[in-house]
C-alpha cells in the first residue's frame, strides 16, 4: 500500500490493532481502507450526532471557528460567495455565516446532496469536521480547489494528530468514521501539491489555505 496523500511507500504500521498506517514522509495517519465502516453505517453515525442549534457545545465550536480562524484572517467585505462543504444535518456554520451577511451554499453528501457548487466558484470554502472522514483526500482536494476563485480561501477544521506515540490514547480516532489524521507537515505537503499558501494554522485543529 502507498500513502493516500503523498504516494510514499514508506509506511509504518502502528501497533494499534494493526490497522493504522503512519506515513514517514508526509506524516499522515490513516486507517487501513479494509477497516472502513460501510457508508450506510456512516450515515447512521452522523444522524446520531446531536448536530443542531439546540446543542450549545456544537454552536460554540463554530462560533470559535469564526472568531479564531475566519475573522482575524479574512476580510469578509471581500467575500461574496461561500460554500459550506460537508455541512451536516443542521447547518449551523452556514447559518452563522449568513448572519454575517454572506451568501452561503450548503453541501453535504448525506443531508444536502444537491451539488450546488457545480459551475460555481467561491471566495471562501469552509469544511469543518469533514477532512477526517475523507477516504480519498486528494480527490476531495481536487474538487475543492477547482471551485476556488483566484486568491480565495479554504478554511478547514479537523483535529491534528498528536504523533504516533500518543496516537494510541487519542480520543479523536474513537469515532469509527474518522479515518484520516493530518498534521502540519501533511498539510504543508497538500498545500505545495495544490499551489496553495497556508495563511494561518494553530497546529491543533484550524488551517487556512489561500489559492
Ligand atoms: Zn505520505
């Protein structure tokens, strides 16, 4: 098997039920594709999430995303069209962005499956708690970057993995639909492959790319 991000064959099989690979080059950690849960089960898991406006913690997560990543780094006066990619069943972030006078398209393969982004380009694409679910992150990056205007932004939230030693006890992988975990080096590789600039990252969960 080769790395799903950089194609390297230099993979270390982590000693955790022998099912996670750690790329020695781009440092991504990913679940053995043979272990992935079936899509039907995946949708059930998402529906089990309490992802709506009634859940205060869930709303706070997106308010923080806007306050810590979006607003300090992007002049929203220059942003017209936004795509919320993978918005889930209760599109909280899309609603919060619309409250800031932005036009926001919603897309989610399960809950808002209409491909509203076809033939459109955006000033900003947000994708929160989505990248960890990608079975083929490069394919998804190709799709996302093809819908960015020049100088547009791709704002991502996903928890950066803590390294192979601490991975065994790391809570984020307990969700069986979380199958790929990035760090700074992984995202730098992705940025360089797609001609993107990294404008901001806290190296924990936020990363902002510019086309
Ligand atoms: Zn790699």
